[in-house]
């Protein structure tokens, strides 16, 4: 049997000395003292825990006198004697009934233990589950886990329904690994899981973010032979694959689901719409919405939210706004998440006036602005280059309306003020943030460090960097990248290299921005070969270079390595996954013009036009200037 915590047996019925002492009583006296005035069928029912109540079809009810004894004397000799006097048979039904009445949890535990020790009695899954539910309700997690283990080790028969309930209880208690352990123990020894059991496991794993394990369980489920995925299974799997970035697998599952004759739910359609937008397949996303309507599956507010986000990212702002208006006409009520996303779409597109109009309509739409709404509006004000006084005014309005700013609110304001060169104002906001008790925010520090760097106030930037390290023990890769960049710009390359090496010692993995910042500093210092070696090391370390990485090297070679080496890198880029962009072309054009290689420059310009790239004004001017100098050399003035 399981080992349960010791239960206090001290009684606290009365302070009277005559009642504080144990009184020897006959069997009839024990029962008689709880005799009710009316007949038994008129007795008032004592409270029963509604959460754990199970329908009793036997017609046998628990004697109210016994319940009174349990309530007053708890479990002990008096209650045990009452069972004998009342001739109450100790069986599974009695145990189940006692565990469902409204008495202290410790009384239930002691009674359960006592019943388990009786001759010719063995707990079954019904009594175990009754106790487990009680322990779960009382939040006695340790005792609950012991009870579950005892049940699994016992000889009692367990069905798939019991297994599903155990998984749900353990999932609710965030005991995912224990739920997995129990699932496999019961699966191998007690019962074969059904689709519902697998779904319970999959939904628990989904909720706790164990997405990889979900795929394993799906494969196991399919291998069972007689256990087939249903709509719930597919819904969880498609969501999991979407979160893991396995978009193609999610699409295949969606097609498989329909081939198996299952109708996708609105949630599944919405997930697929989101995936198609993420892949840039706008028309497929919209086609899916038409399919959804054709199947009689109504669009939900979540579907509309994904549509508005996706259309906004695709630059189809008018379509996104039109969809919102159609949604209102069709009677679908927007929620705060949808409104916030639409304000963001309008703000990023420079349609600040429409964004503010929507904000003013929120009350009529029964949507109260929250901190995200105000953050989105403030960010839009900065992005739209609104007057500098507008953002602080909205910040004050937010507080006046009882909406508390978040660390992200301060980060937006600090970043916005740094971008318009109001670094002192940004620094005051950082100090206010600290006064409000917010923990140090790396994003806010990063913006301010970058702001001081742009203003060539490198010492002030370094002081903030050191301050953040003091608060947090280390900084994020992005903060390191910003500081390395500015050390490189002001000629302190050795300090930049020291910071890069410090990151590795602190196990702060450099990202692509960090590598680019150091390579840029090396190129500025004329250390092209070192920068090129760092690019190769970057790839060896598993950090994938981006177009900026290649352009930094290209720029260095174009300025000091001569056109031959620059063209080699450029040609290599043309045949790699990362194709040259407008910056790459303009860099090579400038290099060719400075070397007087005008035929090659002319061919490159044609290639640029064919690919839709525009000439950089500075590059174009330098070509014209170089051509003019050649003409002067050929036709010297007499």
C-alpha cells in the first residue's frame, strides 16, 4: 500500500474537560448519541463534494449517523465501531461514497488506508480514482502521485477512460514527464490506449510545449493498427507542426485529414491560413478561406485576425481594412487582439490617421484599449514620424486611463527617442523605468547604447553596457553586437575583439549581428583577410551568414583588395543561396568604375536593370566622374 502522511488525531470539539477526555461507551450508546429525531427517510442530506460526486445506481445510501460520527470524531475507533453497529458492509461502493462526502481530506486518506488493510478487500480503479480526485482537489500533489503509483503497481484493472483521466490530472499539475511515464507503464501492462487516450496525451503535451514528443505519439498511434487519428488529433498535430516551423508537414497532415474523410474545424483552417501567409502563399491562404466558406465552416474572430495579419505583412493593407469592415457587416464581433493587429498594420503602412480613427471606435465596438493597444499606437507615432510631442502625450493618456505601462512601453519610447536623436530624454525614461521597479530591460539598454554610439558618445555607451552587465551578470548577444559595432567605428578594434571573446567565455553564443559587427570593424581597420577568416569561422560555428555578412566582405575587398578579388566573391554569391542585392551590385559598380573597367560596369548595369535593381546615386555619380577623368586623360587641354 502507499505510504501516506501522518494524520493528526487530536480532537478539538469542546473546551469542556468532561468532553475533552475519552469516554468508554457501549456500541448502542455510540450510535444513539447521533440518533436523529425524524425517520431516516426524512433526514437532511449532508454536503457531498459536487466535483467528485458520481451517480450511485444501487439505491444504497450512506447512513447519516455514520457521516456525523466521521465529521465529529474523524476516522478512528468510534467510526470503526459505528460501521459494525450499523452493519455497513465495507465494499468498493462504500469506500467510493465515503470519499465523495464533504469531510476533511485526512479523514478520507485514513479511511482509504484502513479499508485497504481489511481482509478480502482490495481497492479497484474506482476507489483509487475517487481518492486521486480528492487529493487533486486538495492540491496534495505528492500524495496524489503516490496514489497513482500505487494504483499502477496494484492488480486492479484499468480502462482507457481511467488512463485518460490520470493523464489530464497530471497534465493540469504540470507533471508532464510523470504523465508520460504512467502512460507507457499502463500501456504496456494494463490496457491499450484508444484515440481519446492518445488525444489526452497530445493535448497535454501541446499545452506544455512538448511539440517534438507529439509527433512521436502520433506515429505510435498510427502503428497501433486499430487506433486512428480523429479531428482532435489532427488539430493538435497541425498546430504543433506550425509552432515547430514544419509548415510542409502541417500542410500534408491537413491533406491527409481530408483524404480520410474528416472535416477540418475552423481552428484547423485558421492554422493553415496562418502557415500559408508565413510561406508567402497569399493566394493559397485566401483560397483556403473560400474553401472554408464553401464547406459551411464559419470564419471566427481568430480566422479574421490571421487574415488581417497576413494581408498586412503582404502589403495589402487596403484588403486587410476592407476585410475588417466586411467582418463587422457579417456580425462577427472583433476582440482586442484583432483590433491591436489592425492598428499595427495601419500604423506600419503609414496610415496613422486610420489607426487613430480605429482607436477612437474601440469603445463603440466594446473593446477596451489595453497596454498592447497603447504600445502599438506609440510605436506607430514614431514610425510615422509624428511630432515628437505626440508619443509622450499618448503615454500620459495611457496612464490617465488607468492602463499601467509595461517594460515594453518604456522600450518603445526609449528606442523612438533615440532614433530622433533625443538621447537625454531616452535616458530619463530608463531611469524612470528603474524607479518604477521594473527589472533592467536589455532591449531598452540596447537602444540607448546604440543612440549614444550614433552620437559618438562612446564612453557613455560603454558605461551603460557595463551597468547592464553588472545588473544581469551578462548581456544578450544583441547588446554585445551593438557595443562591438561602435567600438569598431571609433577605432577600438582590440576592445571589440575582447568583447567577442568574452561572449564565448560567458557561453553567450554570438549571432549573425555580432559576427557582422566585428567583421565591419575589421574591414574599417583594413584587416580584410581577418574579416574573411571570421566569415569562414562563422559558418564553421554553425552561424549562417546573411546578405549583410557577404556585403561587408565585398565592400572591404572592393575598397582595398582590387576588383579581381571583389568579383570572385560577387560571382560566388551569384551561384550561392544568398544572391547579391542592390547593395552588392552598387559596391561592385563603384569598384569597377574606380578601376576604369567601364565595359564590365556597363554589363553589370544591364544585369542590374534585368533584375530590377536601381543604381545608387553615389555610385552612378562616381561612374560619370570616372568616365569624365578618362576623357580628360585622352584629350588633354592644350
